């Protein structure tokens, strides 16, 4: 049974499986962690996205930047300012972490350094959602004023437009691409 006190009045925004039986539930008021016995709520952050990577690090995206969760302690990732609303976090096939944001472009962590890829990096807008498709990093970006946008694949260190109509998607604007996530 889920404890009412942990989730009472909170919206669950994301679920992520950790090691063993651990489950993370990002909420509108913190992170609930289930350790196979009980739920515990930690911190007071609005969770917008989450990733437990192949090394077991729990990355937590919020309306106020990015955090790394170590045990039950959230540590702010200073490279990403607290003004950045994190929309998505994924891991690429090399173990690198990619962070998409609302209006601030994206960030890439290659396990040594963070690289900031602003909106001018070849995508139509700084509003970015990301996923993986067939092992490739995919970004969805759309600029309403120009009508320019769609899906873009990261190939040869640059963004390449992806022909969405060939995949059966008739529109350029995406807010949910869970059907192509792998």
C-alpha cells in the first residue's frame, strides 16, 4: 500500500526504476523513493524529468535546474543554472547524459565535462525534448513563429533533420514522442 502521507496533495510527474527494487517517483513537491519496504519523500523540488543512468546515478530535472541524487541527498549541478526548466534527460550509447530544457537549449555530459549547446546549435528553438531511437539521440524542437521544427538526430557531432513523414508522423510539432523511445 502506498503511503497517503508521501503522495497526499502531490502530482506524480515521472516514474523511474533504480537498482534492485528501488522505484523513484518524481512529484510536484519532491522525490518519493520506494526501497521495497516503504516510501520516503525527500527534498522540496518540482520534478519534471528523471533518469537513473547505467552507473546508477539518479539525475533529477526540475523547474529550477538539474540535480544528481546520491542516496537521499540532492546535489545541484552548477553547470545548469537554476533558471533552467529541465524537460528531459537521457543517456546515450556511450554513457553520456543529455539534458533538454525549455528555452535554454541543451546540455551534454560526457562523464568528464559539460557542454552547453544553445538554441543556435542547429535546432529551431531552445525548447527541446529528447529521447533515444534505435540508439541515436533524438531531439524534438519547434519554433511557432517560423513554423520550423520537427525531429532531429544527433549524427557526426551535429543535428540532422529527421524525415518524420517517412515514419508516419504528419506534424512537425511534438510534445510526446514516447512511441519512438527505446
